[in-house]
């Protein structure tokens, strides 16, 4: 019996809303910066929340009307985890409402873990959801600050029985060598780099070795590769690698509008290429990070029927500006006076465990007889025809809503005041007060359409308090209520 084709079933990438114009750096500090913009994760985002967003997009995308089937495992890679010791993938698992039997594991600590987890899934067994996210930080005026970017990517990997494969794995190769090129000790905000020419001399032979091995496995010549995605955190070595491959086209690395998103960057650029690719094309992914990883993929006929939930290009185009001073504040490079209010208490682990479906999954309850929606969920309905505990789960994370009233609070504690609170009416019923994010206070209006997003409310005593906020709906995306008819 022939082995089932294994590859990418669905994919999604997340680019945060905010953009820093690199020219603002020099205008503010007299040097540094550059041209173009970089993506910036909001003060209430971290690598966990961005991974949730990318996974939600991957799970809502697919061939035809439906997304991929259930997954057996969730792997999360990042070089900037919210926690050490504690598994970060479990919060993503909870936000996605995956079954308890789905394993959730971290592939963390290094930029290479992003492409490494994807390759491992592509060569493994069973449907696997792979997510990678990163927030890139550099000291003010540094090249890392200007060239970095924040973002996430996610892929559902499996075989034909798990869903239509849109890009099959043709070959994979690695070349590993120990040398100190870039490093960052735990607790440090910014990475350090050895002299660039040294890294360039080490990466060159590794690229040649891995590239030759991958093409040999695939039985391809360089001219038969339609596009190569070449990324890494060593700019000179990446540019040289592109010239060594002998391919006709190199993918846009998104450096002009997004920047280098580190652990997530290979997945982000690959997702952008898959969105514009045609069936039958060969896409090579070459990642330079503590060695070289090469993946060779071939798109299938199913790609012609693939419908991404939200395209990378649309997210890049929809970005909003962010001032450099605010950027420095969000990255803890400067400290500003907060509102004169007490800082929040440490969130309760026991309460979070009891209310996991609501807190992480944003699941309300609906009376079995009346159909009345309760947010937050309740055991006792407001309608007399519903008996106690006669409730069905009502997942609301993908349901859009409309702002019916709002207030701008300049006194409540916040890392980035003011805070915009709104009361929203959900499509199909249900009303809830929520905090708005990715919004300019002066642009909020009654009747504005919003969608839910998983964010960090605050951090206290080292614990991130995750919950859901609403953000303005900027790109066309069908409502769950609309799809239901």
C-alpha cells in the first residue's frame, strides 16, 4: 500500500495591527532606524496570544467550506516565551478548546525551533497543529530594533485522510554546526551578535551542503524550484545564501513592511507565498539559524480550492501607526508614570481552572428551551422555561459584534492608558461589556463592528492574566452567525 501523502493541510499567519515607521527612530534619537515599517505587538500581546490568533486563522481556513479535521497534537515554538518552567502551549490549547487528549508541547528557546517543529511535524504521523511566534526586541537605535518584527504563523500538518493536502513535503535536509553567532541569556531583553563576517563564513558551506542534499532527495535541479523562501537572523549570510541557490525567484521576505519575526518568520513568509501560489509549484524554504534547515514542498491541485481566513497581505495593508515613544514604553525600554490607581492583584489559579471554558475559550451558555444566551455562562437562566443547569455550551470567540455604547477611561490602571470599554451586542444575540484593543480612542463610534481576540489583560506576580477583548473589524471575514444562516 502506498504511503499517504503528508504535507500542509491548512495554514494561517498573524501580523499585529501596529506599525512603527523606522524613520521615527532617527527623528527621536538622532540615529538608527531606516526605511519602511516594522510590525509591533501591542502591549497586551505576547507570543502566546499571537500564536492563538495564527492558529485560529489556520483552523478556519481550508479547502472548500470547512476547516481541517481535529488534530492530535499542538506544538508551539518561540524564542520569547511568556513562561519558563510552565508550558506555554497549554494556554493556546485552552483558547482553541482542543480536546484534553491533544498533547500540547513547547519547542522553545531558539529561533531554529520554529522551522524545526514544522519539519518534525511534516515527517511525523497524525494531524498536528504547529505554531510559531516571536517578539523581536533590540536596544534603541540598534539594527535589531529596526529590522525586527513581531508575528506568528501556524500550520495544520497531516496526510490525505486528515484533509486535503495543499502542499506536500518532497524533501528535507539539515546542516548543523556549533558556533556562537547570536545569543541572549535568560532575562536579557536584547540579543547580541558576533562580528558579521564570521557568521557569514560559517553559514555559507552549511547552506551549500543542506541545499544539495535536499535537491538530491527531491530529484530536482535548482531551475525547477519556482520560489525559494530564504530567511534567518544574520542579514549578510541570508543575502549570500540567496545568491548560492541558483533559483529564478526569491520570495519577498516582508522586511520592508513587517520586519524579521525570528522564530515565526519562515512560517509567515511561507504562508504569504502559499496564498499566491498555483498548483504544481515547487517552494523551497531555507532557514539559517544555528545551522541550516531546508524544506522542499510541492503545491497540489487542492490549493486552487483553498480559502484562507485572512490573507497576510491584507493584514499588512491594514496596519496602523505607532509612535516611537509608545513603542519604547511597550517594550519596557522607558518607564512612564501610570495612572494613580492600585496595581491589579495576582490572578487566581483556582478560579481560572474552574472557569477555563469561559476565560480561555470564551464559551457562554444557552438555555436549552429558551435559546437565551448568557455571557458569562450561568447555571440558572434568566428565562423561567429553562431548568437549572439546562444549558448548552455557546462558543463565542468567532462571533462578531456591534458597539452599542462605550467610554474612554483615563483613570483605571493600564500599561498603556487610556482604556476604551464598550458594550457590544453579538450577532445572533448576547450583550457583554468588553475592553477594546488595537483602536485609537478618537476613532471609536457607536455601531462599529468588532471581533474577539485573545489578549493579556495584565501581568501580576509573574502571572499573565489572559482573556478576550474586542478589536475593530478591518478585513472582510464572515460572521459565524451569518454562516449559520
